[in-house]
C-alpha cells in the first residue's frame, strides 16, 4: 500500500518547493533544539590538579622559609601546616579546590556577561517583521560560532529557529521562560562541588580535633602508668602537648579557611544569579517584545492550489481505486472486529462462570452467617425480655409499698388537721373571754382605783425625793 501511494504521488513544482521549505525549517529547528547547551559549569579535574599543586607549593615554600628564618609568623605557619599531620593538608586541598573553582567560574561568567554588555548579537538593529533579516541574524550567530559557548546567543539562536518554524509568539515566549528555568537549575547544580568542599573543610577540622584529643588522652594515660624519671616525664608531657596542638590547630585552620572563602563564593553565586536574570530580561526586551503579534503577521500564500493538490494526492488514494481500497480496509476491519469480539466473548464467559461459582459460595456463607446472627439476636432478645419482666415486678412491688406509706402519711396529716382545728376553737374562746373581762363594770372600777393609788404613790415618791431641813428645837421644861 505504501508503495502504491508513492507511485500515485505526483507533486507540482510549486508544491515540492513549499514542502521542501517546510521540511528544511523543521530540520533546522530540530538541529537547534538538540544541539549542545552551553552552561556555566567548569571542569573539575582542573580544580583537583591546581589544588594539589598549590597545596604542595605552599607547604614547601613555608618549609624552606622556616629553614631560612626560624622565627615569628613564618615559624608558626610552618608548624601549623607541616607539623600537625595530614588533616591540615586535606583542609588546604579542599580550600584550593574552591579557590580554583571561583577563578574558573569568574572567567566564564565574565565571558557570558560580555555578550550582554557589548550586544554581540546586534539584535537592536534587526527588523523583526522581516523574515529575511531574521534569517540573516540567525546565520550570523551560527557563523560566529559563539552560539555554542554563550548562553545568551544559544538561547537566542534556538528561539529564532522556533519563531521561524511556528510564528507563534506565545509558544516562543513560553519556551524562553522554560529555558531560563533550566539554565538557573543548571547554574545552581554547578556549585555542588564548591558547597561540598565548603562543608568538608570544617568537618576535617573537627576530625583533627577528635584525633588530637584522643592522642593526648592516650599519651596522658601512658604518662601516668609509666616511670617517674624526669626525662620520661618531659617526653610524655611534650607528646601530650603536641597532640593538643594538633587538636586545636586543625579546627583553627579549618574555620579560618572557611571564613576566608565564604565571602567570594557567595558573591560569585549572587553574580551568576543576576546574570541569569539579565539574560531573560535582554531576550524579553530586545526580542520577544519586538516580535509581531498574530494580527500583525502577513498571510503569504504561494501556489495554494498546487499545495492542496499535492496534499490530496499524498494522503488520499486514487478515486478509481476507492472501491478496492475501501473493500480491503472493510474486510480487514471486519476480521479484526470478529477476532476481538470472539476474544471478548470468551473472556466474558470465563469471568461470568468464575464469578457465578464465587457468588454461590459467597451467598451460602452469607445465609449461614445471617442464620447464626438471627439465632444470637433471638436469644439476646429473650434474655432481655426476662430481665424486663423481673424488673417490672420489682417496680410494681415497690410502688405498692410506696402507696401504703403514702396512705399512712395522709392519715397522720388528717389527724394533725383535726387537732389544729380544735386549737383554733380554744383560741377563739379565749379571745371572747378576754373581751368580756375588759368590758365588765367591776373591772373598770378596779382599774380606776388602781390608777388613783398609783398617782398618790407617785406624789409621795416625789416629795421624798426633795431635800429636807431638820430643825432641832431645845425647850426647858420647868
């Protein structure tokens, strides 16, 4: 069938040229998209070799400097680097790895920033409405070869290829944003080794501290268990002091190196992050914003009839062979449909048979479980009814007893009521008697005499209470 189609395709000159142009654009776009992506990563082997050489030169230089001038700062640094064991050398090695990383990164970052500052793409003078000028811009970028090493020019070259192939402003803008995110992630990953070494240095310092303290404690134990001669004591104390020097000097050197290298490394990371943002801003201002929108793009139709005819000839069979092509296709479709239906039927029967057996077993188990549950519930309800009946009998007995008690209380209350009634009658009789006594004539006379007697008594008492003068009169009786 494929060979028949190839024989049937008869393309017109104009249509062939249009298809060739489209295929060329797609191939060119694919080539740009799969090409190597430039980044800011630097080779690690250069840092390793450079750090080994730098560490060796530094230690050797201070060794010979101490030989020539065994005093002051040179002597102290020589002892710190060359007389405290291998931990110091490993710390220096890690330190110089970061130093060479910063040096390489700085050079590469300067090269990348140069393309933004100097506008090496010369995109400002390009008319984005002209297809020819865009093609010339892309050709100039590729001929220079810097699109393989510059992040800016590489992204611009691939964005131009995508624009030429699609003429879709939204797609180009979205792709540039995605590329920016990928480059930022790649840039962050390129600092992995430097961050690792920045952690390794203090860890090595602490390892040296533990090693030195362990040796000092062991030497002190040997000193206590050894002989008491003066020379032996001096040697043991010297060994303990050296071990303590290793313990403290390794940590001191590690913290010093980390402090010295932290500031330039942080500054470099900030510069690279700023550069990635500037690349995105540059492309947005000088490329994406100047691209024509969908309404502004002119519609160019060349050899439309030839293109349509070629497309029909390529994808639609010859009308004279419709019946043959359709018959074969329908026959194949029928056979495939019958095969699929038979397979579906067999699978359905097998599934239903398995499902039926399983359903019967499940139903039997469910019925048995239901009977057991029903018997259990009936037994439970019977026990509950007996308990309720017994409780009800007890409640009735208690109610009868309470009724008897209430009846007795009512009788008592009635007796009290009768006694209270009798007391009320006595009180009324006393009140009437007192009223009769107050109104009698004899009572009135007695009450008047009593009042007069009280007045006389009162007058007599007042006279007695006044001061009295007693006069003695002497008389001679003859």
